[in-house]
């Protein structure tokens, strides 16, 4: 299992550099090797493979937005940011890109990027920004950060979550924790373990998105010596290592279908097989799973086994998004200012900015809030922030320019000979999305329910349609 990403004492921290330009990779690698153990990748796929192989995982990633197969489109870079933070939520992801449009900057930050540096970049400035992230990582390694943040807040949503944890902690059944990225599902899982009678037993967390299918099976169930190339010795696997403790399977929606059937067998009768063995073993582990996908939707689309979903969802919890936590947004602001007080100067919000802070949805949830606090403190140390400065850090989506579709004589349009069906469908889609957002005062979650689509799907549609409009 990969270590957390913090460098061992005396060792250089790891840095993953992802850029499709070999000259930039070589020059940046040469520049940064005195500070970091540098690992290079050219594509999103190569970056994922590197993370699977590296132990410990890099503390920092420096990524370009324009990556193959669409080097002039930021979508692959955005997807890579999400991949990296899904695999290692504690990683600091910095964007180094020539695609520095404000919309790209805001979206990268909302996804959880810690910083955005425009190309070309002064070498000393780049090293300074990276050094700043190392200082922040040191602050986060303080044990109090996880303890204080785990269930911080006094909102009704958090009160309900704490009550569910107390209710479910000693139940023998699996628990499924659902919620958006950045809502702290892994901290909820840890708290379930801390409050249960198994608290003195092992707690092992596994991110299912961090391993290939073959490697994940070996990591979970173990393997026998010689069972495949490279299996030079027996390997116990996480089910055995967890013993009678808790095994937390994060991002379980990423688990391949063929492996889901083997997990179902463990849940049903406790039996599993090491790779390369025919003798069953028995597990007494307590299973907790989490997903930022709606698994019920994944079941309907054939991407997740229905029988496994029913087994996992006997006890279900929702990690609430930040937009539903009211004044917790202010409490978390104060909390992170205290956490980083040794490296990030404090700031304050004026009355109007405070109202804007409380009305912003924080699509990246607690992770995005934390990064905004760090950026504001770094940019405006000791200052009072007004609404304009604050909203420069917020992600903006274009939902206030809706145009109603006129009535159309379909036959006349077709006879004219210049009709474009794809463009017309996009126009209809755009009109309904904007109208829904206007009706919901820009609330993405309410609009997605009105349109009967998943919130993430709606967001992707907005980004796609915006890109199409920009290309016109």
C-alpha cells in the first residue's frame, strides 16, 4: 500500500511532472531535482501508471492542462487533476500551463488545484511557489488537522452525520458512504472505526482508483508466490492484514465488474481466495465503502453490480456538501486560518464579502474552501477582503444569458438546405440548462434535479457547451 505522500525524514519529497513537451519536461526536471525526487510523465495515462508504481507517492504534482490527445484543450488536464486528488487527496496539485484564461484558472482551483502558474514561468518564482506548498504540507502533517477537521461544524447536516456515525459504528453490516469529492468521506469512515468496538484493531484504507484491476485484486486478497510474473513471495493482502478491524474501500465505484463478484463473495460468507490459490480463506473484517458516484445510477447503467450494491447499502450515509452546511463555511474559514497560521498570514472579509462567502456553493467542497483560504492569505496578508477580490477566486458558470428558442417552421428550415441538427440540439440543450439555472438562482444541484440529470453530468454538459460556443 502506498504511503501517504509525505517524504520520509531526510529524503527529498516526490514531485510528479506531467507535460507533453519533452523540452519542458527535461528543463523542469533539471531545475527541480535539487529540491525533489522528480518523476516525469507525458500523458494523463502515464501519470496514472506512475502513481500506481510509486511508493511513497509524490507529495506534489506539477501538471499542464493541454495534454494529448487534445493538447489545445484543457479537458484532459482537468481530468488529470481529479484523477490525482482521487488517488491521493493530500497531494498538492499545481497547474503550470499556457492556457491561463480566468475560466480555466477558476475551474482548476474548484477541482482542488493548489496553485496555477502561467507559462512561461520564472524559475525562481516556480521554486518559491513549490517551496510554499512544502511548508503547507508540513502544517497539514500536524495530527490536529485531521482530528479537528473530521467532523467540524455545527450545522444540522453535520449533527445528523455525527448521529448516524454513533448509530452505525458498532453495527456488523457494511456501511456505504456517498457524497461529492472533497466532502470528507474518508474522515467519516475513520470516525466509524474510532467509535466502534474494533477501534483497537487495524484500520486500513484502500483507494480502488489507485490500482489497476490485476493489482487491486492482489492488494485486496493477496497472492501466492509464483502466481504471476514478479510474484517472488507470498503476499497477505489487505483483507488478511485488517484482521477483525475495518477495511475502508474508497471510490468503490471504480472497482472493475469482474472484481466486484469476488468482493460480493466476501461480504456474503466471508470467503476469499488469494491469487494463485484454490484454498479459501475467511475474513472477519468490517467493511466500509465510499463513492463520489451515485451507485444506484451506476447500477442502472450496468457499471456496478446490483447485488453488490444491495449488500453494501444496507446502511447508507451521505457526507453533506458544503453548500448545505450553512455557517459551517465561516467556521471552516476560521479553522484553516488557524491551521496555517504559521505560514499563511490571516485576512478578514468585509460584510458584503461575508455574504458572498456564505452564498457560494463551493463545488470543490472543503478542499476548495481550504485552497481559497490559503490563496487569499498569501495574496492579501492582513487585509480586509472585499467582494470583488473574493469572487475573483470563485468559479463562475455562464447561467445568466438564457435565450428563449423561437418557434420554428421545421419543413421550411429543412428545405432551406443549411440545417445542422447537432448545432440545433446543442442550442436546445443550452437553452434548457440556462433556464433551469435561472429558475434555481444558479444552484447547480437544484437545476440538476429539475432537469433530472446527475449534478456532475450537468456540469460536464455546461463545460462542453461553453467550449463549443468558444470555438464558433
